[in-house]
C-alpha cells in the first residue's frame, strides 16, 4: 500500500518548557505491588523498633517508612544501602513509598544494622502472626531444607583446625629444644644462670611461657658468662622465645578460640566456615567461606529460619526447631525433609517432641528397589529368630549376638549397637566371596535396635498414601523458595559479616519474600487458605457473610436495573438475533459482576 505522505513528524519536545511538579500518586496504578506492600507493612507492630530510639537531637526518619523502603528494596533485589539511596531519588515507586523523603545510605545502613539488627526476629514473628491470622499458615506441615550461601569474605584467607594443631605441636617442640639448649649451655658455664627449671606442663599456655621467658631474661641480665660466644647464643635464644614463639603461641590460641570446635574459619569473617558450594567458580571442588542457611516453609511461605556454621544438615535440625519455637511460639506437627536429616538423634528428638517425621534415611530409596529386596546376601534380608537372637545366613549357619557397643558422637549423643558374628568360620563357604569380603575368618556386622525401630516407623509413614502425597510436595515447597531467592532475586552472597549481620540480612530476605508473596496473592486473587476449616470456623463465617452481602448487592442491581431494561428492549424488538445478543450481553455483565465480587472478597478477607 503506497504511503500517503513522506513528511517527517516528531512529537513536541521543548527542553526549555516549564513543567510543574506532579504527585507520584498519579503514576502508581491502584493494583501495583508497592501499594499492597505499603498496606501489609502498616499491619506490622513496630513497637520493638521504636524502643531502640533514644530520643533527643534532631528529628529522625520514621522507622515505618525506612522499614517499608528496606523490604521493598529486598523484594526488588536491591541489597546495597547505596543503591537503595539512589533508588529513593530516581525510582518513582520508591519515591511514592517514602513520600519523597531521601535518607542517605548512612542512615539506611545505620537503621538496618543498629536499629533492627537486634529485633529482626520480632519483626519476622509479626509477619508470621499476620499470616496465621489470615489463614495461610498453621504449622501443620513444616517443609525443612538448607542451602549454603557464600559469606562476604576472602576465599583464600582460610585457617584450618588440623593445621593449627600441627603448627602448635611443632612450636611446642621448638620451645622445648630452645629451653634444653639454654639448660645445656648453663651446665657448661657452671650454672651461671643458677638453677633453671625448664620443664613446662604439657598443656601450658602463652602466659606461662611468657613468665618463664621473663625469669630467663632477669637471670641473663644479672649473669656473667666466661664465653662471649655462648652468652650471645643464650641471648639470641631468649629473643627468639620473646619475639617468635610467644607471639605464635598466642596466635594459635586465638585461632582455637575462634574455631570453637569447627574445622575452619576465614580471617576476613571469623564466623564463616569453609564449605563446598554448588556454584564452584574454579570448577575443581574448591571450598569457600559461607553459612548453612536452614528454612522451613508451608504453602511456600517461610515460617522459620536459622543460620548455622556447620556444613552438615544433620546436626542443624534440633537447633533449628528450638529457634523456630522461640521466635514464632509455634512448634510444627509434621516435619518433612530429605535424607540429609535422617539420623537416630533427629528421629528420637522429633518423637520426644511429639512431631511426626516424614524424613527419609540414606538407604530408604535403595530399600524400595527389587534388587535390594531379592538380595539374599544382605543381612537385612536374613531370617531372624527372636527367641535365640540369631540371624540365619544364606548358607544356613547361625549368626549369633556377640557383645554390645556404645557409640558417642561429638555432640554427646549416645547410641547402642549390637555386634553379631557367625558361629562358624566363613573360609571355605561357597558364598564366601559374595556374602563376606572382610579379612576376618567369621562374618561380623552390627545392628542398632533403636534406630531400626525408628526407621520402621518412618518407613510406614512415608509409604502410606498420605505420606506419599505429603512428601511429594517437598520439592515444590522449599526448593521453590530457594530458587526464587537465589536465582530470581540474585541473593547468592551476604553483604554483612558475622553471625549477627548474616542473621539480620537473611531475616530481611525472608520477610521481604513473605510480604511479596502475600501481596501478589491479594492483588491477583488466586490464593487459597491452606489450613484446616475447623481451625478457622469463625473466620470462614465472616468471609461467608461478606460474600453473601456482596452477592445480594449484585443480584439487587441486576434484578432491579439491568434485567428490566434489557427485557424491555427484547419486547420491543422481535428480531431473534437481537434477543440472543441482548441475552449474551446480560449474562456477560452478570458474570463480570461475580468476578468483581470474588476480587472484593479477597481484599475484604485481608482487611487491607
């Protein structure tokens, strides 16, 4: 089609034109995310934050405004205080949220670290309490998992506990050799330094060594040697003890105090432990300083979190649940987790707390295979005679109970084992190579009766129809949350250092995630209450009353205004097509009214 004209036309643009200031309110849609977040944060009790202000001096920015800005910044994936301050001056949604107030990055950082640093758990508990009141969570099912996030520390400033012990041992040997040499020279010089007691206790510390060196220095200052060469040698050895050995011993002692049972730490962030991350930048299994972050979810809301220095998830469960109960005041009824948490200590702890565990142990999936069930050389498939407490091996021989064994782990948990051994020599047996590959003459294995009993209970629970349905939701619950936070929000490395700073930062991340999810549910109207109806009978009655109220209003408008008008048009026009068209329009308007009713019902339910 030929063009009508070739004239170039531009929209009006005059850089010198005077433009009056416009309220940002006009540019923020009514259904924008920031409006819902603003109303949700208004429902949070910030009395614990206000108590942190001392008063006096100039006026301060309102903590509610700063909290809203921080939460919205974390929702947008902005974690730096400088970038948040920049957004308050350039981003219109931030300007609307702060009502055109522009605190600088120092104010934002000071508010984050000093004001809400000690009360982040209380703020998180307020958000959880709001979710409980709205019916989105009720701690009926608790999906637990952990991930490792890199610390704000240098990857190459590591200190290893094993190396520290080795260096300390070698240093003690060096000190012993120096003191022995001083004693030898003193004997050659007819005890010029007097009677020297160079022997130190096996576990001496830096203070005891420092006292010993001071005594040697005093005696050396008063003594007169016959040989100048030997005198210079003694002075050099004492100087080595003062300037090298004592300082190094103090350093190793401080390392051991920082380690406090861990296997490593970073010199940049002493609380960070070196762990193996999935995102390995060197692609060679390199360890990086980080923290083990544990979270629990329900309905894809984060309802519990904790920070740990141990890279193993198994040792984190007990401490995590204790912190969740302390922060939120709730204890979950059912805990669902992967096999990384399956241990006798965890099973026993959950049972004592009255919590149903849906936690696989490390061989659960293997036991369900056909190959495992038909393996006759596996001792778990052997016939057991309870009256004699013996197993029958594939060769028909008895494997009898030999002796008990007590095992205590590093956390002090005591487990009891029973050692079984075949009554006859296995050498010469036709099944020797397939059944037993050890060096002993008789096959020996161990059984933990208490652990096996706990495993049977967990196995029955997981293999039930209800258990399969509950465990199948684990991947779409907690794994989804980690994916959204780490991949979509780009939170893969902490900015703050130390356990306190890391807990603060991750707490803000969880709060922002929960508020964003709640805001989207409110706006889009696709949320459902995930709790039991019996627990929220009064709340459901209120919702039903509101729904009936709006439904009566829609029917009233439809019956007394819309329907008579269209029926009157139909009577006047006898055309069949016209009647069908009017009927379709009438039905569409009624359906639209019902959709608006549903949307109003969600906003009424949240009382925002």
